């Protein structure tokens, strides 16, 4: 008996930088390979901003999975910010919305043609990320076999009318968190579409050593860890301010360790250590020894680094205004949230002073991850969703 | 009391058409208990979509009608382009282009839905095939009912309709056959639906004798009522009629064609073409008939069958038209025929059992097409749809 077929559609695929939907898609495709004839349809882009054609168009193989890459006809347009402003204005037209989606890129009509023709020959089509052209225009071409992984957070774009079919037409939706589902149901009233909380599995290596990390980077004393792109849009500026104010007000000595690509200025001070991009080994070693992971971002659909911190048994400190990160942290009982710089300092003081409390919160996170975000559960849930799709279309 | 918007490609006294007529009836019935407004175009003609009505908001029978300008009517080269899209090499973009070239392309109507669609509790869209519906439902799917009036035709499989049939909050079908077609094609059985049919006013007074004498009609009559065209299967009807007359067992009868002539009618004594008859004569013509014949292959709802049954006249329809054959099977108000060879015998049999078929048809239409029954189905559709 042959396996059912599955086409994965995502804007970029393969060896690309950064986190988010693309590595999510790749990890899921690999995990589903034993159960489906998996193929991927994507673009030739490597960069999520320019969408410049960097990969070769045509067929290739990644991790043993056939990948069809289609050329980007137009990347992000130079007037993108203008198009964005127009589409987000209160009195915008439908034409403004369409112009925004095209200006955002990657415009890849050949990819759509492929989804249109190939999409009706496979059993299921899994679309990653609601926001980009391949999903917005591709999902309506195969809605009866489409499963959407929206990776959505509350942002102006999701309120555009052009996204309604993306959320109302698919056969099923695989959300990352209950918070994401609640937001989508509130915005689209699409409770009718079958759905599950799926997300991703978290792999934490058994061999992780705080000592190795401290020695390699010469870090002493209690430290808090931030992992991810260092950008204003993830609230890194506020984090630096809050941390500096705490330390400057004669708080307990601590270090803020930053891992990730720097895209904004970082204050030059001894207690803020910028390590840049690091290996996975360094990341898990650092997680093992941190007082807590700090996740200041408000716009996350699923904070994988928070899941990984919990997987290592460490707590998470987040912004109370972040619906997803604080929602998950609160449900898991696996961390604390701040509303101000003063509260951030209080939390920092408390977790350093009471290591058992920090460990207890971290342990709660670990059991939350084991309950919800393991690969065996993720794969099982996808199998159920896809079986439902096939049953409907049989 | 809800605020209901009906979106339909044409609307007005000068508009003739099945789905537009249905929309008009539904608007009038719903307006008895809801605030009903119409969003439509300035067109009256379904082919050119040429501007006919002024754009803007007006009042028709107490309904607010918002008319939006047709930016582009039907492309003069539409037929050639369509044959490429339906049966030739073409791209995905061509399928979207086909929708636009079909017309009426009316972007202001769509922006109206975008800006003001949320003011309505339910938005009822008529006719899946035209752009106002195909592009309009995706703007307000959370409050949309799609009254698709679909039949089995090649465009139903084009790209612009794939998501359309997954989006509405509810479907209104005209017949069970349409419902089955849509479910089979799109596998969207999970979307709530109501099969609406149609409500009809009672026929009122009619005078059969006056009708016969006005048109000098004598003896048994077989009546066809509607546009006399190839599209309606009238060429095949005329051929079947001629073949059936040549049978030795044939009993004398006259085929009366009442409707606008679009094809040449053979010159024979037993075929009389009246051209279009006044509405006032409709029920007299139906009551004068020994049988009504409806030869069309495609029909979303055979309204003329319902009208024939109202006056107790049985009907004869094609067996391979699922909609009309289904209507006949459900009501018992007539018979079907497979081909020209079977036409004569079937006609004899339906006339021989005229009273029984006519009574069954009348009972069925009184039950199913009463205003009470129709209003109840309509109320159910609104309840399924309202956001």
C-alpha cells in the first residue's frame, strides 16, 4: 500500500537563516515523511525581506524530500511601506489590500500554477503562514484538501479582508497555541473549520552543560538569556532599558546574555553580553544555566525558544501584554510576567534570591512541554487531521 | 428583525431571468419581516451588462436598492476566450481573467461590501457564476449565504469557484438536485444549507375558452411556454414532435409554442408558434394544455412546471435533466422521456393519465410552494446565516 501524498507549501525552504514558519515547515515535513509521500513547493528566495532569487529554480532534494522551487517574479517592492500604510488605513480599498500583498512578496505565479494543477492530484496540501502571497493566493486553489498552519499573531495585516478566505476556506487549521486559536476565532468567526492545537515538538539534547557555556564565554554569576533576532520589533529596546535600570539601581549583580543576529544598537556595558549567532550546543548549554529565559516580544504565534527553555527545566520571563507568550506561560505555571521596568527588576531579584522557585517554575514548564509539544503528539495530531481531510474527500 | 442585504447582478422591473426573479421574490418576502436592501449593478442586460439604470441609491417597492456602475461589461471576444479557457491550453491567470471578461466587473459594489457589509446581519448572494458573487462572498464570508443556482456546466470547475463554495455560512439551493451537484463537486456537505424551491401566488382567474378562441386553437394541445431556442432544447423538441406524429398510433394534437422565437419553426399544421404571450394569458395557456412539455437539458428550477401544476396540468420533461426529472419524480405530476423515440409514447401516457398526474402535481405545489412553506424555508436560511 502506498502512503497518502502531502504537498507542503511555504514561502522559503531549506538552509535559510532565522526561526519562524520556515524551519517549522521543514521540521514538520521531515517528521511526516514516514507516513506520507511528502513534496515541497516553495520559491527560490532565501531572504524573507528581499525575496531575492538565490536558490536555483527547479527540482531538488532536501533531507530526502523532493522540493520544487519556483522563481520569484517580484520580491518586496521598494514602495512596500507606502503600500502597507495605505492598506492599513481605515478607508482603504480592496485594491489597496491586493497591492499590499503583492508589494510584500514573494510574487511567484508559477508556484500558484503548480498548486493549481498539482494540488488536486495530492491528498493534502499543508500551507505554512497565512500572510504571504503563496498562501493567500494558493490556498483558495485547493481548499478542500488544504490544511493551514497560520503561525498568526495579532497584527494589522490579519485584519485585512483579503485574509478571510485563507482562514474560512481550508478543510482544517493546525494552530500553534490555544491563544492563537482564540484570536483567529475572534477575528474570523470560523469556528466551523475543524482544527487542532498542533505546534511543533521540542527536541532538547540530553548533553547540555552550563559549565561548558560559562567557560567558553567567560560568564560568571547569575545570568538571564535572550535568544532570537535582536530587533526593536521584538521589544529588545525595552528589555535593555529595563535591565539597565535594574542593574543601575544597585540590584543584585546579574548579566543579560544575548544570542542572535543584532539588527539594532545594543548598549555597551559589561553586564550586557552580545554573543551573536551561536551553535545549538551553545544555546542549550546557555539555557541549562540561566536564571530564566527572557522573551520580551509581543508578537509571537509560538515562542519555540520558550518551549526549549522549559524543555531544559528553566522558567520564562515575558511581557504581560503578549497574549501568546504570557498565555502559555500562565497556563503552564512556568514563569512570570512584567508590566513595567520596576516589575522586571522585582522578578529578576526574586528569581535570583529564590533558586528553588525558579527551578519549580522550570519543572512546571518541562511537564507542560512533555504534555503538549512533543513530536510524537504533533505527528499523531497531524495524522488525525489529514485522515479527516481524506475522509471528507473520499 | 434583521438587516439583510441581497447581492445580485441585475435587479429591476426590466430584468428577466431565473435567478434574478428568485432574488426579487426573496427580497419581497423577507421585507415583510426584515430590513432588506439590494446591492446590484446598473445593468439590465445579462449579455452586454450595458448601463441601463442610473447608479446610486433608489427605492423599488419599498426596498433600498444600491446600484453600482459596471466598470466593464462582457468582453466582445468573450466567447472565443471562453472556449480557450474551457477546452484549450490556458493558464491559471486565464481562469481569473475569464471571470472578469464575463462581466459585470463592478469594483465599487465590492468596495461597498468591504466597507458596509458588516452593517448587515446576513448577506444573500445570487448566482455563483458572476463576479459580484464570486468576488463578493470572500469579503463577508462570516455572514454570507450563497444561493448558487448552479447546474452542471464546465465553468463550475474553474479556479475562481473552488474556494467560493467553501466559504459561505450557509447555502440556499433551489432544488435537491442542485444540492447534490454542489456537494458532489465541492465536498462541502458540512456547510449548513436549506433547499428553498419557490413560493407562488395563486393563479387567479383565467379563461381557457377565450385563450383558445383568441388563438384559434382546437383539439388536444401540447404547450411549451418559454423562450423558443436551441439553448432550451426546442430544436430537439420539434424533431421529436415530428417523429412522434409519424407513428401509426399517433392521435391528433397540436404543439403550441408560447415564447420569443429564437429558432426557425417548421411550417406544419400541427405546430403553432404564438410568439411571446401576455402574462395575463399564461395560466389560461397552461390550463388549456393537455400536457406541458419542457425539453431543456439545463435548468436550475423548472418554474413553469410549478405553474402548470397550479392549474392541474401534467408535464413531460427529459429524463436526463436531473432537476426537472427530479421535480416530476417528487411530485408525481408527469412523466419523463429519454429520447425522440420515446417522446411520443410518453406523451400519450401522460395525456391518458392527465387527471391523476395533474392532481398529484397540484397537491404537491400547494404543499411545497405555498407562501407559508416558502417563508419558513427562507427564515431557516436567514437563521443559518446571520452572524
